[in-house]
């Protein structure tokens, strides 16, 4: 057992206590039909224990975000791997994931997203 294994439940507990609104991760999977008619995509929503705030200036300065973006920090969901092709909903408003940053990059304890409205 590592220190990351010990910290994971604590991160989840703290994020659950401070979570804001209804923030969800939405994963969209394309239809499985033939290429000319793949069928309807399926969407799976995962409720997140997450907080949101205006994007940090360092991300704007580095060109990773624009000032109107939102920064989301969340406890990970077991068995789920986010992708930059996914979406985040905040109070039923859909946002496109611009950047996904696991914290730390290995032995992830938290997920950090930069999201933009209009996805």
C-alpha cells in the first residue's frame, strides 16, 4: 500500500464535503452500426464530487485557456477514465473539456478540468 492509496479516501471525503451544484462527467460513445449509419450515440453520466471556479491566470497566460473558461476540480470516479472528448455539465449546462489534468499525473488523487461553454 502506498501513500496515494491512503490519501485517496481522504481526497474523496473532502471533495464530497465541499462539492458544488450538480457537476457531472458525460462520456459520449458513438453508435456501433456501419460507418454510413452508425446509429445514435450513447451518453453515460457520472456525478462528480467537484468544485468549480474561474480559470487560473497561469492557464490563460500559458495559452491553455481563455478568461471565460471554468476550472473544475473533482475526486476521481472509480473505474472511469476521463478524456478530452468528454463533456462536463454544471447545473444541466454542457461544457466541452478543453484540458484534462490528473493530479498528480501518476497515482491520480484528483481530476482537474478546464471547460468551455458551447460544446
